RNA sequence: GACCCUUUCGUCUAACGGUUAGGACACGACCCUUUCACGGUUGUAAUACGGGUUCGAUUCCCGUAGGGGUCGCCA
């Protein structure tokens, strides 16, 4: 069997932002190409000059690069079928248009628009995911393929380029199913064999509506800005409409490739769940080595305005390992840095309330303070001993003292592992915070 | 409205026609723990409905209902 080499393409139009649905379409094309030793083509469908922007185009290439979806032919890369911008392929379209016209497949409207004369048949689309799909074209009006100003319509250029670029498989959203009926007519009229089609189900909001620009996470840029790990996003996106058919979820791309087959594709739309996406991110974040985490964190911190506490503090790199295991996304640094770097941060309401529930608080705090002040070699291990001794003196469990200690040193009820954090903070700073807050608390109580 | 696709826990999904219908996110409980977390165990929770076919249906067929898509001189 000498099947022709696989050639797939992602063909976005640069009119807005890179939608997660589009990104997943690109991802599935990329996976199919990589799984079959094929070629992944990126083609920019910018025939509608009025709606195209350079920013939108950058969002596409930036987003794909960020996700790690490298293309073999396309913008910035070139290839045997260049150019890969439809706006630069007018001569090719003219030639194909002439061919269609010469064969009598077209006619011109009074205003100059040109339509394709539909054969008006029932088309059975053999879809790799949906099976045989019936598309009744017998009652449909003829599609316009060229505007009065001479510019060409999507259907026409899309098919011409798929022929020219020798695309073998078209993997796109199922919102294109009816377009495919039109496209098959054009392929046939141009004497070309239509490619293999696979229409993938769509990604929707949690409420079932279409994800649009204002929905959180609809744009790939959202994940870039919020410093998600691209591998985590890719992993999550794969599981929307594809399954390894076993219980695995955390899968490296290399594990996915051999399992990326049509029979593993889902047939129904999937609702996007940001919580689960964040969970994937947390899983990947936890596996990151320290230098990579630091790099990611610092890059994100430097983009914040105003800068978060600690951003330009030399102790930052020491604090990051404390934070890494506690967060699901880099953006949560915003919650952790103030309590570590802002010694005057007010005590959070939740922490204050829980603290007030402690019996004999003043006695406990003073006992704790006394034992801590006796620690000269300020390490987590020694602090642990000191807390244990204080607890023993009070005849209570050590754990009882940890929460008050947390609140008095950080001002928060939640946060990083406490004793290592106090070691990082240092004896002088930690005791200063403790004393100051004990005083304020005692005064308030009286 | 017409046509097409689709329907398993709230969500993502698994289950050669025979399973106590499994896993994951989220949520609750318990355990671990020297705090906060992680982790472990566990609980609540699903085959849309009605007909067939079959010894037996989540699985195959038909219908109904719900959801989505499409109906451009946008892509």
C-alpha cells in the first residue's frame, strides 16, 4: 500500500484572536501529521482585506508557537507551495477560476458577481468521525465564488489551495460540514479528488453557549498572559474530544501520538471546564524543576503593574520554592508574595476570626514567643523544637500553636509551609512581626 | 422553521450485546500531618424518554424530547 504522504493544514483567518477551539483544531491537525510522518501546513486565509489585522496574525503564530505546534510549511517558514497567504495568491486563483469558467461551471450576475453552477446532487460525505453524512444540495442556491470587485470567496480559494498544496486530510470543526458539501462540488468540477474529511465536535462554554471573546479562556492569549504551562493546556485540550480509552489523563505528547486515531475521537461537543484546566496546570507546575519554575514566575512577575511585593527583592528566589507546591497557576503568586514580603500586611478577617476562637490566646502567645526568642540558630528544625517545647509547657498539642504562629507572622489563615517560611524570613524579621502583632492583638482584646 | 450532528454522574470521559456502569475535575467526610497544603481512603452523583430486536440493551434499530451546528457577495 503506497498511500500518499499525509499533508494537513490549519487555515485560520486573521480577524481576531486565536480561539481555543481553533487551537484544538490546529492541535489535532498537528497530531495527525506527526503521528503519520506527514506535513503540517499553516495557511493564512486573509482574503477579506477589510477585516484582517497584523495583530490578529501575530496572535495566531505566537499562540501556535507557544503551544509548541510547529508547522512545516507556512508563514516565516516558506515551503514548496509559497506564498502561504491567500492575499498573495491571486494569480493562482485567477488560473483556476478561468479553468472553471471555461468548463462552463460558472455564470455572472448582473452586478458582476460570479456564481458556481451547482450540480444539485445529494452528497454523501464519508467523514472519519461522523461516518457517512448526507448533505442534500438539490435545493441549495448556487454559491458565489467571486465578488464584483474580482476578489474571491472563501469556498473557492480554500478548495484551490487544498488542491495546490496537495492536502490529503481536512480536519476542521463540525461547523464546516455544510461548507464541505460545497467544497466537494468544487473539487469535482476542478477534476480533483476531494481530501479525506474529519469534522471534529466543538468546544462550548459551561452553559452550552459558543465561546466568544469575552469568555474567560476563549483566547489562547489568556493562557499565555497568565503563564499557564503550554504542555498542560495541550494535554487538557487533547482530552476534549479525544480519549486514550483508558483511565490515564496526564499524558505526554509522545504518549498521545500513537493513540491519536479516528476511533479514539469523541462525537459530541465538549464544555470547557476552566477548573479542570487549572488542575492540569497544577500537575505540570508541580513537576517543574526549580530553575524552570523561577524563570516562569519571574517572567510573569515582571509583567505585572504595579509590581507585586518582593518582585525586586533579592530574597525572591529563596521564596519561590516555598510557593511552587502550593499553587495551581503562576497568577497565585499574587496571593502569596504579600504575606511573605509585606511585614505590615493587615491580618485577614478569616484568620482573625479563627484566631479569636482560641482559648487562653494571650498566655499561649506569650509562651510561644518566649520559646521562639530563645532560638538562636533560626532553622525550621529548631523552630519545630521550640514550638514543641512551648506546647509542652502549656500542656497542649504542638499543632495548636502553629495556626496562631501562622497568622501572627503572615497575617493569613492559608499559605506556604510555615516553619521553612520562617527560616527563610530570618530570626529578626520573624520575631519583629510576631511581637508587633501580639501587641496589637493584646491591645485590641483589652 | 428546514436540514445535519449529538445525548453515560454538574463537567470531561471509559465500558467485544452480559460490569456492583469505571476513572478524572468539582463538592463532602475521614486518615495522614506540628500549621497551610499535597497525598491516601471514601461518599453524594449518570446510561434523556418511549417503543422495538435479543435469553439479555449504556451498547443495535425506530420515534420523541433536549443540546449543538448550518442555512452570506464572512471565514
